[in-house]
């Protein structure tokens, strides 16, 4: 791993249901780093679920909370950590710049079919829609370029166990 990567955070980005949280847990175990989950941190600070934050205060308010954490990450972890983000973190230019500055950004990808399977029944206000697959495709199309321009590395998660994905990330980091 190069010195810059060793000094910074390992940051997982990607659409909902690409496994950022569960791969983050594996990655934290493999690297001996602490795991910081941005969504969990928002829920902890607000004392409400993501769904109720969206419902009561709206998406813009949620995005402010998200940006606030991304731009003040030192207060969460002084040591290089594994950071698992929410799928919409790339929507703001300020966040994209900040994430790249703070470490190595790894993009997790999956097909709309896999995303649908993995997110079904979960707490995702943006996918609470009569045609969730169409909604996933629409959001993916809007965000694809943002994910790609933010990441340093990319790993396809299709049909792979979390442990295998985490190992793949570690091996890509060796060559980074
Ligand atoms: C969102 C993704 C969610 C959560 C919120 C908004 C998004 O996180 O931050 O519901 O805009 O894609 P996950 O990607 O962990 O589901």
C-alpha cells in the first residue's frame, strides 16, 4: 500500500444495496481499523431513523447532516479508519472533493437486479416507490458518473461473499 493510502481512511462509496456496511465490517476486521458508518452516526446524533429524518425534515436536511459529518471527519476518528458512506454522498461536490482528500475511495457496484434483491423491505426512503426497479435504474443513471469520478478503485460485488469483496479490496490496495 502506498504511503498516502496508508495514512488516510479507506472509504466505501456506492449505490444502496451494494454492501458498503457489511463489506466495511469485513474490511475493518481484515485491516484492524475502526469502522465508521456515516448513516449510523447520523441516526445516533439525531436519535431518529433515516426514514423518519427524511419524513419529518426532508432530504435536504439529511444531506446537510451528511455533509457536516464528511467535512468534520477528524471528530469521528483520529486514526485511519474504514468509512462506510450512504449511497447519496456523492451528490454534493463538496463531499466528493472531501472524500478523495481524506483517503482511498473504493466504489462498490452491483446490477439493478441485485440492488433490488438486497434492498427489498429495507429502510430506504428513496426506494419507497411503486416501481422500485425503475427507480433504482433512474437513480443509478443520475449518479453513475459521480461515483466514477469520485473513486480511486472499483470492485464489482455481484455474486460474491462480503469476505471475498473485502479481500479483493485489500489486494487492489496493495497495487494502488
Ligand atoms: C441514500 C442511501 C442510504 C441513506 C439514505 C439516502 C441515497 O444509505 O444514506 O437513505 O441517497 O442513496 P445506504 O446506501 O447505506 O442504503
